[in-house]
């Protein structure tokens, strides 16, 4: 079945999202309300976004250096499966010494900063 990218062929509910004046899609509107009204939810989202930043920086630096996960793991004296989990964000409570070893193996400095929101 071929689908068209023409918004006129979309379900009316989705057409409003695509063609609508400037109202955000339902999920974005819900997310915005949750972030404004639920302090605990906002904190969890911020924590997860911070974790993603770390993971994305690690992947970026590894690729910039032209290293595979296996190579970086060997240089940092970590297992490749462990590094894969670190990059994917599936690890929790990663020790600072692990981050230092990884940064050193990448030829980077690890910087931990407390910032005001």
C-alpha cells in the first residue's frame, strides 16, 4: 500500500496537526503541560536529558578519534559490552573513575560542573 505525503490524505486529526495554524501537536501540548505542572516529572526529564548529553558526547568523541567501541574499551580497560551500555544509556550510577578512564583513553579531560538551571 502506497502512502502519500500529501496532508490532505491524512486522518483529519493528524491533518490539523500538519496544517493547523500554530497549535502544537497533542503530544507536545501534553508534554508542555506536564513540564509546567509536575515538578517531579520535570526533574526526571532534565536528568534524562543530561544523561543523553553525556552519552552523545562520548559517542561523538569516540567517532572523532576514529575508534570502535572495542578499541576504546581496550584503551580504557573496560569491556566492549560495558562501553556499549554506557553509550546507550542503559547503565545507571556510573562511577566517576570509569568516566575518567574513558576520557583519558579518548585524550580528553572530564569536567563535572554544578550549574544553576
